């Protein structure tokens, strides 16, 4: 039987075979040992604090066509929106007033000059408006705006963004190819992550769990990929089917496995924590879409970041990457209160007015 507890030590890193064994654990007793070990490691390295990143989904306009995504460019049933600069800055300022410390500016992917200029202006204005005694360097800004040129990444970094989230969805080339049209390739995405790292960003990536055809070995390779690129942040979650996508025919198959996929998602958080040690790991909203207490349990398996919804309620329903996304009707204040209770329910505390970067 595998010695799970030894991975609580900072210098004991599971190899590929051990990662596979950990992800394959089945008995409730073993899964509890895995959860406990990941939680203990997190508490020792990072403490009880959970970091909030206020999530502003500022545009659902996208030129990509990912097969799993509800707002993919070719879905003509989606009402497309882009928030104004004032709306974005106001949402960010609200986060600063609540003491969130950081925001995430997320959008579909666009590569035109006007978009690059717009994002840069938003970053500069947010920085300008959120410097205070509590956060002397202004809000920490994470961008999640897809693949861009090195020049654009540099401009946004120089404007004040310092984290970038670019998920790869799977590090296995065959799975990546099954999720994307041929023009969207895995290798340039990996190169983009390396470029971001070179520029100086804290880099985040992640995958979907429970994809059709995905194996435990594939997921083990995803964790090793996180390690190989020295990821600072991980955002991953269960695959949930969207009806208006080319993968919709997998809906019944995925639904039949939902309990297994949920448990596997929890184990992925724990094993990622035990492998990568002091990184930031998000408890994703998709976990809550599967189970009401999904995000809290993500925290107990080793996650330490939550992204409260700050996107204005009137456009939020137009940013549905998957079906059943929770928190569509609650306003930002309600999300804040709800999440504070959820964090407290698992014995953790919210770290206010700090960026909470990887140590
Ligand atoms: S996952 Fe992102 S890049 Fe892909 S289609 Fe959806 S919004 Fe666009």
C-alpha cells in the first residue's frame, strides 16, 4: 500500500507511478488519508488563509471554437457583450473596497489591436484607482484572455497585470486535438505559457477532469506538466457538458459518471497539492455546479483560492462555458456573503487586502 503521508514533506515528490496510484485510490479510508495529507501540507506551507480573486467576465466575444465551450465563436445563439471600461473599473473598485486584494479579468480570445489597447487601458486605470493604504500596490490583476503575442503579453505586464491564467485543458496531444479544431494547437499554447513565465508573470494553467477517453495516466501527465512548466497557479475542474456544443452527444455518458468525476476532481486537487507543494490552487465554480458544497470540499482537499463572481448580473448568464453554472443570479454582495460562510464552514479564513501570490 502506498505511503501517502510521506508526501506531506516538502522534499518528497511523487513520481509518475505514485501519482497514478494516488489518483487511483478508491476506498473512503484511503481517500480521506489523501485529503488529510494534502490539507496538512497546505496548512503548514500556506496557513488557513483562502485568497479571493474577484472574477470579472468582461467579454464573451471569442474567435476560437473550442468544442466543449458554450460561448465558442460559432455558437450564434449567444448574446455577445463586452463591458465598458467604466463598468470593469467600477467592478474592480468594488473588489478593492471589499478587501479582495486581487481580481481576474477574463474574456474570450481576441487578437485585434483594439482589444489589446482596451485591456491595457483597463489595467492601467484599475491600478490607478485601487492603490490605497491597505493595498499600496493596487489590486493584484490576473488576466485570462487567451493566446496573445509576446508583445501584447509584455504590454499588459508593463501596465500592471502580474498573473496570467491560460488553461490547456489536457496536456495529452490526442485529447487536446479532440477538444479543439485543427487550427488550435497544443504546442503554441505551451509556448505561450513559457513566454508568460519569461516575461515575469505568475503563470496559471489547468485541465478538465472526466473528459471522454481520458485516463488516469493522462491526468498524471497533466500534473507532471504543471510541474515541468513550474506553474504558480492551478485552475482545474470537472468537465461539464454544454448542450450547444459538438461534444453534447457525450452528455449521458458523462452524467452516468458524474460521481466518479467529482471524486476524481477532488483527488486531482489533493495530488496536485502534494506534488507542487506551495502553489495556489483554485476551488473551481464547476465543482459547485456538480455538488452544492463542491467548492468547500475543494478547499479541504488542498485548494486555497476562490474566485467570487463580480461580473454584473445582467450579462452573467451570457458567459456559460458549461451547463448549470451556479451563482448566475446572486449579485456580487450576495456572492461575497455566501462564500464567506462557505469558507468559514470548513474552518478556514479569508485573507483580505493582500495578493496572496505563491511563496
Ligand atoms: S474556452 Fe475560451 S477560447 Fe475556447 S471558445 Fe470558449 S471562450 Fe473561446
